[in-house]
């Protein structure tokens, strides 16, 4: 009698070759560091969180994209929060944590695909409010250096 069990897994797994939201934000963090010559750096962190709504509870991955100013004792301002299901990449929710009332009437949006997600992230990163934040952090960092 053979006690070895057989492999019940499929011969290959379906791997979607898409840019995940975390990968996209980490790439933007690299660009920020390059553009500011290291005066500011992007920081991407994630953790598993439980959300309770009434009697239901669900787990989500929360991702925070922040800007850190190393010359200001690592001062950090969080600018974007993403919430997504641990298994499904989309849909996901994006929360703009630095809204500009003139440019963004709402701060939370849901996206069904990478294209619309990228377009929204681009609008936040290129916003007038973001430009002011970046400029102020650079000015204060240069004085502190």
C-alpha cells in the first residue's frame, strides 16, 4: 500500500501580469525621490485591517502613500489611502487625504481597473494642493539641512 498522496493542485496558476496599486505607488515614490534629489522621499506601507459595518465584518488591505522629509526629522504626511480586498485587486477604494476643495469635491472614489486608478492618482499627484505641499516641504527641508 502506497502512503504517498498525489498532488491535487493545477499544473499551473493563473498569474495576472498587471501592475498592482502598491507597485504603482512604489514607482511614484521612486520618481519623487529622483525629482527632489532625495530631499523628499515617498513611503508606501500596507497592513491588513478589519472593517466592521453593522453586524458584518470584512478584511481589507490598507495601503498608505506618504511623503517623508528626511531633513525634517523624517516628518511624514500621508497623502493617499487605498483599500482593497486581500484577494481581488479591483475594485478598490482610493481616499485623497489632502483634498483641495477647489479641485476635488469628494475625497473617496472606487475604481474598477488600473487605467482609471492611474488617472486618479495622476490627478492627485499633479494637483495644485500637492504642488504647494511639495514646495513647502522642500523649502523647509533645505533650511533644516
